[in-house]
């Protein structure tokens, strides 16, 4: 199962922010994340939500795959009908992505509570 490493996240956020010559306030304004939370992320003391992670990755120009620990491969199976239109297939793909994100958020929160 893939998990987010909050220590990798802390290093990534601080290094990218510094490389882009941005302050924590700058990152906060561009991501909508409070500057104090940016500091906590950099101190390995806060696990942001999926939306916040996406915002950080976009603003600081890093790939979320770079902050994952890979214990075992994540496997997902979906059963689909063969007579789906492209629009239905796209909607199912989107739904599957959202369900995966929710599941990942639950796992991240559990991991955070287990680390403390």
C-alpha cells in the first residue's frame, strides 16, 4: 500500500519553497493554506488534506508520487459493463478517482495517528 511520507513531504515543501525563493506566506497565499500550517508541514508536524496536497504540488511544482513510500503496490479492481458510452466511462473513471482519493485520505489520517 502506498502511503504519504510526512517526512518526505516536509523536506519537499521546504526545499521547493526555498528553490523557488518563496516565503511560507507566499506559499500560503498561493495555496490557500495558512502560513502556520505551512510551517507545521515543514516541521513534519501536519498532514494536509488531499486538496491541500494537490495545491502544494501545483504551486511548488512537485509530483505527489515523489512523497510516497511504497511498501507494496496498490491494486484496485473495477468491474464495468461492456456497453458504456465514452461519457459514462469518463464519469466512472472520475468516480473511481474520487473514491480512491477518499480512501487514501482515510489511510493517511490513520497513518498520521499511528506515527504520533
